[in-house]
């Protein structure tokens, strides 16, 4: 397995280079890279389930001088999530970009998409497997640059404006994180997470590092009120890019923040900082939901829904920091990560199908589309089912675990927010579904619909089924999270 760990990073990098160097073969190269990366992720899962967590030393130099790749249950879950959604995005992209020649505008966009997407996939895998805080910074930067470039692919004024804002936020968040890394190194003399875990204590250096790193990562994750960059970036990007940004990219920075509070910043668990993070998560749920309800465009509605749904990831941070070894608490958060990623990817891909057919995503134009695009509408409905957290979806299991944690510890205000957020989600999801299922369709709109490639519809539908199927996989997710729980922290 030690040889597979670096390969899951190297293979998509090679696919990215191949897609760029061989523009006429960019999709076949990306498809082969995607299938190989998925196969490597499955191989990692099989081996980790059998042998447990592992550290792989790059270049023969162990920490603190060298760089280690670390695979435990949490990293494995994120790698598998990226593999499943990544394969669906690759297939969707084939239908979205078609067979345009590289000399055409859409053909050039396709070549850059495949190269950047493979590079982003490599950056995500490297981020999830990184074992030291500085290497996390490097992967975070690689992730940010590729995500911004993908956002700007559409090459329109509003898109470029959104991408530039995204770039400034990404760089600012990374700079804050890097400054925090400097304080950690100055205070404790090491960068390896496993070694930091045994050295950190409540000191001024740790407090400053926590403030800087948490703020920078919260900005990159679009936590309210630092979310201002997300709706325009996600809503104006190409459909597969919107799905990538919402499902995977923002999860990368949240993953780092989660790792830090579980393994490095936990001595500050009793301070006010985790409580502030939780309160901002509550604000995100309320504000994002209200903004989603107000939207008149489908992609903007989904984008503001992302702002709201991301809030759930932060509300349990105080409990997680205090109870680091509680798999049930961590399981609730990670189950929500999985459910949100699959459902939101399905929703954005469904919106892309509708936009492809209508050349518009105004809600007023969606009346009666169920007749013309039944598979796409079904996919959006199943994704909405998970976002609202109705059984038997993955969103239901995640929120059930969250509610169990909140109620058992007497967090009644948090309980009300979790339940109320689901009701608000039902409002904006039903706004869309009500129009899609309207009997009084607009004949002139339906007659002008453009064909949507079946691979695009099935990709969205497959991810929607994944969002529902996760409702039956909660126990398995908890078992995976137990692989090497804190064991890797000891350097073994």
C-alpha cells in the first residue's frame, strides 16, 4: 500500500500533463486517469481496511526533515468521496464539452478543463494525505489556483470578475494560514502533525496560530460572513466546475480546519474560539437559507444553499475539539460532508442540464420541465431530498447523528437550528420542484428545448442515487473513521 499512496497523487498529475500536451486526446487521457485514480482509491480502501492506518515517507527522509503521507480513516473517506464524485464529473464533462475541435473556443475550454480538473484532483488527494502543516499549505495553494482557473474558463466579464474575487480571497486565506504555520513552527519547532499533536499546549503562539489559520480556512470554506465570494463564483462557472467547487473544493479547506482542531489546536478547546466558529455556522444556516429562498435563478439558489449547508459543518466544532476520540460526533460531521457533496454535485449538474436545454436558469422558465427532462428533474428531486434531510437519504442520517449529539449534551438551541434549517431548505427546494412539476407548461419554452446528452443526465442521476444510498451506509462510514483513529498521530 505504501507504493499506492504516492501513485494516487502522481497518476492524476500525469493525466493533467497528458491532457495538456495531447489536446486532441484530452478526454481519453482524463478518462483513463480518472478510472486509474478510482481504482487506486479502491485499492487503498481494501488495504487500509485489512491492515489499518499507514505513514509513507517520501524520499526516505522521515519527519521532521522529510514529508510523510498519512492515510487513516478520515483521509480514506475523503479520498473515496473524491473518487466517486470525480468519476461522475469526468463523464458529465464529456457530454458538456462534446467533441469540439481544440481550435474552437469550446474546444480550448475543454482542453484546459481536462488538464485543470486532473490537476485539481491530484491536489485534493495530496491535501487529504498530507502529514504536515506546511505541506497542507502547498496543496491548499495548488487546489486554489486550479479552482480559480476552472472558474474563469467561461471567459465572460461576470465570470472573470467572480474568478478574480475568488483568487483574492483564496490568496488572502492561504496567507493567513501560512502565517499561522510560522507561529506553530516558532512555538514548537516542528511542522509534522503527529509530532505537533504531542507537543502543543495552550500558549500565546498557539492562540495566534489558531486565530490566523481558522480565519483563513473559514474564508476559503466560505463560512458566513466570509462567504461573499462563493455565490457569484459557483453560480457563474460552467456546470461541472460549479459541482466541483461546491462538492469538493470547499471541503478541502474544511478538512484542514477539522484536522487542526482534532490534532493540533485541541488545547484551545475550552476557549471561546470554537464557540465563535459554531455561532458563525448557525448564522450561515439561517442567512444562506433565507438568501436561497429569495433567489430567482436556479444556480444562484443552489449556490446560496451551499452557504447554508456549509454551516452545519461548523456547528459541532466545540464538541469535536473537546471529544476528539468520539467517533459518533465526528461521524455526524463526516456523514454530512459526504451527503452534502454528493447531493450538491447532483443539484449543480441537474441545473447544468436545465441550462443546457433552456439556455436560461430563471425559475420562472422552469414550469413543466418534468415532461421534457424527467431524469434530470428526478435527480434534482433526490438531491433535494438529501438537502432537506428526509429519510432514507444520507442527509437524514447525518442530521440524525448531529441531533443525537446536540440533544444528549443539552444543546437545545443548536437542536432548534438544525431542525429549522431543514425546514428552510424544504422551502427553497419545493420552490423549484413546484415549478418543475407544474401542469401548465409553457409550450413555446418546451418546443425550443435543446437536447441534453444522456451521459449528462445519468451522471447527475448517479450522484443523486449516491446521496440517497449514503443513508444506508452510515455504519460503514463510522467503521472507516475508526481506522487508525489517533493511531497515526504516534508516528506508527
